[in-house]
């Protein structure tokens, strides 16, 4: 009976073809499943009244945002700030007279580059202990002759900027940017005839400190932080509820964040914005996408799908288990972004063969990839950022001790993740993704409509082709109304395997050989990158060199087809996200987290400070990485780690803080769709194959796993560093 129903379904679908012929096809081709919305959002006829109201509200809101960008930004004055170099000598005060044209009635902003660790508030620095630079504004009242000073009055808050250690002040350290906001009291610009506003700078170190400074008009820092938080909220609300395409909304949010910087009189020029984009990550993605696109033409992904089906004997969970632990292992040595770029096309093809849900299986794999990548310094971008920091590298954080301390925790979290996912989906038996005939036909209809919309009516032939596709789409819709829902049955394992071996395999062995040569070249460069003294090229440059090599060997003539396989929307999303997070860092939104961590650590008893610092570093970095992307969070939190370890009052060891940050940032990437780079890349490649990731679905799967990961890590850090005090000895 089941066989008869299945044959009827195939007959119903095969009857609908572009030629309106009712003759059955001799060998039905494999149908491509495309996940798309069932309704056209632009069609007002299919909307309810509430949906229509919501639609116009959304359009009105986006238009208002566009109005802010298109009208207000061009009218904002752009002030060129000329930086000034100055040297502050020991036991001396540096006085700088302020140009009142750059002062508002209430505030002044100071931006400085020098041997700083991190910009902190006065409450975060103990002037008796920390190396710091003190800055405040004072009003000098002059006599009638305009030369002698009769009074000096402090008219602003005091800002402390933490300096690096004394032994590093005399060396050529990379300058760090800090920003201070001074609120003015008892000062009026109208009194400029007999008063001067002066910037007072001094240090408490026994060596000279050279800085480059700018001063500028400034809004209240709290107001700017609130504006930045609103931009971030706009991004997440739009992505979570899928109000707007995530690439488009990231582009809008990045532009709004730049607008907030404009209100702060801190306009970034185009060169600075380009620097904000992590060009190494973008170049790595671009190069690997081209490599994978050419490799796919050889049929290797189809071959791997057939072999995986054979190994699992047609069962879903054995296949998922093999792939997950394979992915976790390789992600430790090949960064998780590259790993998911390579494996996603294989998984999509395999799931189509086994009638499994590619989206859910890919979510499992990217979770395992993020966990496995946490075990080595080269597995995930946050780890690369941490271990390449000059201060941390100088304190004996290397590949060996990094892996020794993180690998046991990673193994525990892998076990916890397997148990949690297996119990969560235990009732499924197999992943439930057996499409019925109606949904499959509906997807095909939408694919025809999209193809018709992509055809430009430049000639009579193209107009006719477009009309034919639209006509057939309407024809299928009429058939859907007459077609009842019927479930398909799973084919016999041996019969399916025989069919797969016949229809899927290596199509171009010569191209496969050339691709293997190019990939071997790239992987060799990747492994050399982790060896000290041999990493002359960045990871992105290695991928680009490999892509150029493969294009030369393959003698590609249709470049447009290759470039069509590049996920441009994913690259634009990453670029926009990098700009947004760097702009929020400039505004001060991300630094608020660091200040909270330092304040909480200082507020507890001395014997509990290490425990509190580790737990705060772990949980704050994990939660923040889930919602803010782990790359900018790591960049910010690493400064807090250095600041805490250098505080002589706290006596906190550096290495446990580094392990907590690395594990928290990597595991936090599992929390949301945009938490980790591998997540976004996987979603982009899956959508190219017709399978859409949603923020809510990834959150429902990934966030509980992330919480479990962090709980296991909390226990691990407590036992290792609070109970047994397993710290590496400091370097004298």
C-alpha cells in the first residue's frame, strides 16, 4: 500500500512539467528541495489586516532611519583634528591650553594614543598602586594685565588612564587608544576674556611618557552609550523576529553607529572604517569560498555523501555522531570557519540523500566545531587574538600549555553536549524531515517564480521565457489545491545505496586532483602559520594564494560562475558587523562590560577574588560573545585580563584568566546565530543550497547547549584553579 501511495505521489509531481505534457518521465530526476517562504511578502492580497498594518509600520520605521542617514549625516560638520605629540616627564605637570572653539558649554572629549592598557574610570584605579596618567580640566583666572594668574580652579571630573608596566614604558610598545569625557562645571565660554581653560596631565611613574592627543567637542558619554545600545537593540530585534534581511539590517545598524560617532564629533574617515573590517577574516572566507566552489564541480561532495551513507547504513544518529566528532577534532587544527566551509556542502548533499533536515544537522555540527576549536590557539578567531597579543605571548602562553589547560575542559563539554542533544531529540528517532508532495511542489513553485523574476525582459525571447515560467508556477498552484498531503516512506537501504552509487560520484577526476594539490598547499601554509618564525603570510593571504593557484590549474574560463558561488551576502554581513562592533567600542558600549567586571572583582574579599574573577570572565565573555560576536568581545576583554593581572592589589595570576576568556568566548559563539563566525558562514552556505537558518531556531538549539558548556567550564575552572591551584608558574 505504501509503495502504491509513493508511486501516486511521484506521478502527481512528474505530471507537471514545463511542456504541459502528461507523459511520465522514464527516469525521474532527483528533485531539489528549496526552503523558502510559502507566501510572497510583497503580495498584499495574502496578508491579513494585522500583517498589513505591521508591514506599513516596518516600512515607515525603515524610511525614518533612512531619513536620519540621508539628511542629518551630510549636514553634520566634519572637523579635522590635528593630533599633538607631548611628553610628560616624571614629577612634572604638563599644562595644555584648550582652544575654546572645540568646547561645548558642558563637556570636552579627550582622545589619546600612548602606552596605555585600557581606559577606565576613576573608581577603577587606585592612585596609590597603579601606574596611571591623571587628567582633568582647570580654569586659570588671569589678572587685568592678562599675564599673571590669580586663581586656578578645577572645573571637571578627574580621569585616570592606566599605563603599562614600568619595564614596558621604556620599550617601543604599540600605542593604545583611550578616550576620556570631561563634564564642565563653574565654567562659561563667555568668560574667555580673563580665563583660560587648561588640560592638566601628570603621571606617577619614574620615566617619561609620550602621547599623541586630540581634544574635541563631546556629548555626554552616558547619552552616547544609550544611543549605541539602541542601535544594538535595533539589530537584534530585526534579526530575531526576522523583520528585515540580516545582511541589510547589519548594514543599516553599522551606518547608524557611525552616525552616533558623528554626534560625538568623532567621525571615522573611510580609511579607518576599512581598517575596522577584519580583512584577514574576509579574505580567508573569500579564498575558501572560491576553493570550495571549484572543488564542488569535481563531484567530491557527492562521493563523500554516498560514503557517509554507507558507513551509517542509512541511520541518522550514527551518521550525525561520526560527523560531529570528526568536525570537532579537525576544528582544533583547521579553524572552525574553514572547517564549516568545507563540510557544509557535504552535509547538505548527505541530508538530501537520507531525507534528513540539513538545518538541524548543520546546527549540531557548528556547535561541535565551536567547542572543538576552543582547544587550540589556532582553532577559533578569539584564540588567535588572545595568543597573538604581545603581552600574553611574553608571559609564556603558548600552544602547548594552552592545549594542556583547555583540552580536558573541551572533552568534558563535548560529552555534555552529546548527552544534552541526544536527550533533547531522543523522541525523534531520526531527524523528521520527510517532505510531502504538497510542500515539495510549493517549493518548486517558488523557485520558478524567483527564476522568472531574475530574468530581465530585454528581448522578445526573454519575455516569452519569463511568461512561460510564471504560467507554469500558476499551473502548479492549481494542482496543489487538488493534492492531499501524503507521507513518503524511506527507501530500502541497499536499493538506495545502489541508486546513489549509480547517480552520484566523482565527475571530473582531473579537476579533483588539481583541487587536492591546491588544498594541500593551503593546509601546509595553515600549519606553518602556527609555527613560530614561519608564518610570513596571514591566514587570509594563504587562502587567497591557494584560490589563485587552483584557478590557474583548473583553467577556469567562466569566472562569473565561480564568483556566483561566493556568498557575497555573508561577506557583506561580516563586514557590516565588524564596523558596527568597532563603532560600539568607540562609543563605549562594550567597555561598560569591562568596567563592571573590574568593579565586581574589587568589591569581594581577597581570598575570593580569583574565583569571582574567573567566573565573571567566563560568564561575561560567553554571554557577551553570544549577542555581540566573540571577536570584538575578545578584543575588549583581553585588555581587562591584562589590567586585572597587572593590578598589584588584586594578586591575580594571568594564565587562569586567559583560559577563562578563551573558553567563554568560544563556547559563547554557540548561543546565537551571529555569536560566532562559523555560525554565519554555515548559514550563508546552507541558504545558497536552499535551506534557511533562522535566529530563533538556532537560539532554541544552541543557547541551552551554551549554558551547559559554561556550567561545565565553571566547575572545571573552580576545581583546577580555586581548589588545586593549577597555575602555570609566572615568568620572572
